[in-house]
C-alpha cells in the first residue's frame, strides 16, 4: 500500500492536506533535499513537488527518473507556473526521439 | 579493421558466420522494438502534455481560490481548519508491461467513501471560499494522479528508447560491418591458401613427370 506526498513551500501545498495527501512543508532547498531523500526511501509512490523547489534540486530529480518508483511530479506552486513541468516532458521527448517533435507547433 | 587478430581458420569462419546471423536477427528485433516503443511513446507523451496543461491550469485556479480564502479569513482559523484532515488517500500500484518497460499504474483509494470528508472542518467559522478552494483541488486530483502515471511512464520509456536506439546503432554501424569484414578476410585468406596448395601440387607433379619421362614443361 503506497502513499502520496506533497513537498514544497507551505503556502503552495497546505490545501492538499484536506484531500488526504501527506504534506511536507519545507523552507529551503537543503531541507527539501533531505526530506525528498527521506520520502524516496519510504513507501511513497508519487511525490508532488512544487516547481520552485524542483528547480533547486535538479540532480535529485534526475536520480529517481529512471527508477520505477517513486514518480516525482513537479506542480505549479502559489507563485505561478514556471514551465518547469512542461520542460521536463519536452526533455523526455528529446531524449527518446533525438529532437523535439511534439512541442514545435508553437502553442507550447 | 580485419587485421585485428583474426585467425584465418575454418573454425573461426563458422563462428563468425554464426555470430553474424545472431547479430542480424538481434538487430532486426531491436529495430522493431524501437519502432513500437516510439509509436507508443508518442501517444503517451501527447496525453502527458494534455494532462499537464490541464493539471497546471487546475492547480493554478485552486491556488487562486486558496489565496482568496486565506485573504478572507484569519491565518489561525485557516490553520485549524486544515490541521486534522479526515480523509486519507492510499495508492495501489500495479504494473503495466509495454515492450518490457515496466510502467506503474496507480489506482487510489480513499479511507472513507464519503466525498464530503475532504472538508475537515465545521462550516461555522470558515468562509465559503475555502470550501470552493478545497473542492477545486479535489476535482483536479484524479487528473493529477493520471499525470503522475503518464509522466513516469514517459520518462521510463524515453530512457528505454534511448538505450534501444543505441543498441540498434551499435549493431548496425559497428558490430555487423566488422563481422562482415572479418568473414570476407577469412574467406579470401582461405581461398588464397587453397590456390597456393593447388599450384604447389601442380608444380610438384610437373617436376616428377620431368624426372621420370624427361617431359619438357615450362
């Protein structure tokens, strides 16, 4: 039985607690890194992380990219959408195809 | 290339030929695998993009609602309201096998079946904004889960496609040409040996004939 975690600054994530997800508010990147590592070792299958925090921990994210679990998914925080999430999708297209063929139609 | 230590023997030739057959078959199979993976990947990545746009818009809207709710009431009230969630979500994780890439499949279960358990507070002290905010987040949650599944799948498949592509290229441009070159070299060498033996025999025959009967040959 797996669980879902939400990681990021408090203002962005406290709403998820009401849904029954487990929230882990962190203040800075270092605390985020520690918490993320901690979470990855526990039974969390999905970890939502705010884009602002994810941008500060790129190496941690790529470390878990090729493992089946956990899935670390960036979500926009309260400061707005930074485009990091979609950039990651773009990157996986580039990795697979060799060039970006999905996002070239101008609207993304 | 061929000069790199190949024994020009029949045994080596058979070995190399066998290796070439395997390599060609492997190449064909891997190429098929790559093509199929690519087809599925493209479908998935399109869905991934659609879901991501949906989820990002949804979360932004929910965040806006929360901001409003926060502005409309005191901090302490908000904190108390969300302090002890009633609902709890847990995940079942299955595995879908797509061309030997194991992709996780999530289904979520809530602890209580009641939809309204997301409101973990009495309605007396909080504004309606908060209800709307929580509800908007709840509405987007199934999509968020699908996004997680889809995005993880895409990442795993992308890694696998890259690996497969490298293997296909290595076979196509390095292993198979090298084997063919080596085989060619050995066949040439063996033919050459064969011819030289033949000539030697003919020469010996001539010499023997000349000795026995005095035949004149060139």
